[in-house]
């Protein structure tokens, strides 16, 4: 070695090592490597090219690079080769065709290099079969996912942290009434969430709520709005998607329409509330009617007496009239609680409306048009005529009050058939019904008012103008009669109440006229009077004794059995309260009739939740007088039962 230079043999050794290293690297590459000139003559390639293609070394040496491709790939690869020589580099995906004809997907990349003063191409090809299979599976998975999403019977919604809707599936678009291009890019709070007090909030507060307590956001039920303005309730399941920084990127929401469930829940709550208030009202009415019986009875008796001319008669008359108004109020209490004593009769609804039309027209005044549209051949229904009159009067008066500057009231009837899906008719059962509709052109009602109109004591009228019991009474009596109610109303568009009564199964229907009562109400029969309220018992006993009857009084059912056994003469009539402690009136009567089968019975009560009444419908074979009653009504009813005449319709005494 001279001047620090390696010997010739060492230099050749380094070259050999370099070539060995290069050959080792080339042959170790997982893909195929090739090197050819501008004319497409192969100058060098690795063994993988031979292995993959199936061509021998001598065959590859005589081939052109384009011979490894076919079809459209030939032209594309040719363009990429030209691009390499012109621009310095390029790449292409194409199927590499082997000697056996197998096409293998490859990714080729090439770069121009200068070799021995001429441009050449050095390139590498990588088998992308696995990637192609992965992409194919990914596309198939995406296709199935889209198919699942688009065909799902639920709303699928994606929206970002800015509240912008990025996707909604086909079901959701049809449900809300939008086209895809109409809703994409719209703000979720301005599109499907109504600006109400319950839901209206800005995006910032909503996102703060989501971020602070994401668990609470996973499930929620919201009121949403369709494109046509209809409100619906949707149960949402939400999943928050975070970005790499832990910030909310988007929210995936899946929704199900639960409007019907919500309606049923509200109906159940309303029913439970009505039932609870009804039970309370019934109990109050029972005690109150006993007191009114006393007040009304003694005021009637006093007015028969000779009174000094010092204004006493006017004062007592005022007491009697006040008791009558109080009695009407208790009837309304019992009406909405479905505990009123109904006396249903087969009747023609058209005839009933015709009979009350004159009275209704007097109620509404001259500035309101009154019209009827009554269907011919209307089916018959079984309804309490006096309660039907009360229903018509309540609804017509409400319609009048909704039109202070005038308008029109239309009463219609029709034969209709409700099917099993007629859920909006509240508790009306499927089958043939007679519809009674009362419509007006008044101010209408907002949804929040409409949802509460049947609640007892709820009223929009000024203080002193209404008790809030009118519609509650209508609701109770209609349902007690086996029917249901629909109400349609919009602000400024009037209101229509549709009442559905089941068609009566009995044949010919008539609204019977009350039989004329004989003038005489005296008698000499023996009456067993059973009443637990002492003042009512004493009043009734005094009234009947004045008419000549022999009275045996008992304080309850057990006492009545003892008194009946001890009576010297046979009992002709039992006049008994229905609701009493220990033994009820019906139970006591049943035991008495075991011994005296021909015993006549007259029930009385201010509250009727017992065995005498089946869901408020009085059995036609039983005689009943409601409290409060006047002395005249009591003696008339007693004489009627003793004489064995059919019971006449009882109205307010």
C-alpha cells in the first residue's frame, strides 16, 4: 500500500462487496424490480419478476414491458411510461398478466435515471391483491351498511358540533317531509326542533349540556316538528363521536316516533287524575246532597206555611233557589266523575236536537247563525235525554262565548263506523256509532289549551263566568254512556266537538213522554225508612207522615232488619239510602226480600258508586230518587212505586 491507497486487489474486493450488497437488496425486495431503456429493453430485473410472471430469464430478456399487460391497461401503462421519461416519475395501478394468463393487481411506480448516457426507467411493482380484497370487502360492508341505514324503520340522523345536519336516512326524510338536498346543511335546532319553551335553546347551551353530562344525553324524548308544522314526540338514542383532541366531532342520533305512546300515557294520566278527583267529588257530593236535601226540603215546607209579610218569604225563596243552584253544581261534579245517575232511553238523536233547538237559539242570541245538518235514517241510541240536553246546552253556550262578535254554529249528525284503530276517539269502542258534531267559527284554541279542556275546574273564562265543570261533565257523561269524544280546533279557525254514541241494539226507539201523575199523593201504607243521616231521616219521615203514611225509621241496614222483624204490620215499601256504613242499601234489601219477596223498594242517594248501578246505568226494574229532592218529588215518587207505575224520567228535583 502506497500513500494510504488500498491495493488493487482490495479495490476489486470492495466492488465485489458492493455488487453483492446491491444484488442482495434487489433480490430481497418483496415486489418486483425492473430496469429498462427508452426502447423497452430489459437491462436488469430481480428474480421475483420471473417467479411471479412464470417466464424464464431468457424469455424476460426478449420481452417488452407492455407485454405483461392487456386490454385497456396497455394504453394506460404506456402513458405512464412516457410520463416517467418526460417528467421524471409516475405511478399506475394495473393488472400484471402472468405467462399462464392470470391477472394480478399491482401498483407500479417508476423513476427516470441516466445510465451510460441514455435515459432509463427503474421501477418497482407491489402486489396489491390484499388491498383490493380489503377495498372490495369495505365497499361491500359500506353497501350493506347503507342498505341497512336506508331501509331502517327508524330515523337516523348525523349532525356536527355546530348543529348542522350532515346526514338523514330515507326513512327520516320521508318522516319529516324533506328532500335530502333540502335538509343537508340545515341547523338541527331550526329544522326539526320546534322553538317552544320546553325545547327552545341555543346551540351553545345544548353543547355545554352534552359535554358536561354525556350520559344524560344518551337517551331522551323530545317534541319535534315536521315540515308541515305538525308536532310529534320522538325517543332518541344518541352517540357522541369525539375527534383526536377529545372534542365533540359529531353526534349520531337514532329516533323512533313515540307520539302514540305519549298520547296514551297522557290519556292514562288524565284518566287517573279524573278518577282521583272524581272519587273526591263523589264523596263530597254525597255529603253535600244530604245537606241540600235538608235545606231544600225545609225551605219548601216553610214556603207552604203562613208567613208574616215582612220579607221572610222572599228570603226563604232565595234559600230554595240557592239550594237548587248548588244541586246543579253537584250534578256537574257527579257528571265529570262518571257517577251521575243516568236514566238512558232509546231515542232518535235528530228528534232530540229538534226539540231543544228553540231553547238553544234563545241561548245564543240573534248575532249568531244557528243551523243543523241532520242525517236521514239515523240509527237509534240509548242515552239519558236530560243529560243529552245538558250536553247540547253546554257545548252551544261554549261555542257562543267563543264568538263575541258573531259567527255560526252548526249541529250535525251522521251514522259512522269506528274501527279498532280509531284511538283518537278516546275510549269509544269499535263498531257502529251515531256521531253528534257541534262546530263553530269562533276563536279556536291553542294546543296547550286544547289538551286541558276536559280537566275539571279548568277554564279560560273570567272569574265568575264559568266553573270549569261544563266540558268535564260532557266528557264524563259521554264516556259513561259508552261513547267517546274528538275535538278539532285551531286558533282563529273555530272548534268542532264530535261525540260518538254506540248504536243501540234494541229495536224501535221512542223518547217517551212522562205519564201524567195523579193529583193525590196521600197514602196509608207502611214504609220502612232507612237513612244514616239523622236530619235527612227526620225530614223525610215528617214529609211522609204528613201524607198519611206509617213510618218505621232505621239508621242503617242492620237496624232496618231488626225494625222490619219487630214491625206489627207488614212493610209495604222500603225507602233506603244506597250508600251506608256497614251494610249497603242493596244488600239490606236483598236480605229483606228473602222473607218478603213482594216488597217494594225505592232507592235514594246523592252518590252512586255501588251495586244498584252498573257503571252509572240504572237498571230499569229499580226505582230511584236522587238527592237532593223536594217534598213534592219524594211523595210523588213514593206513590208511583206503591201504585206499581213504570218509573218516569227523573230530572232535577
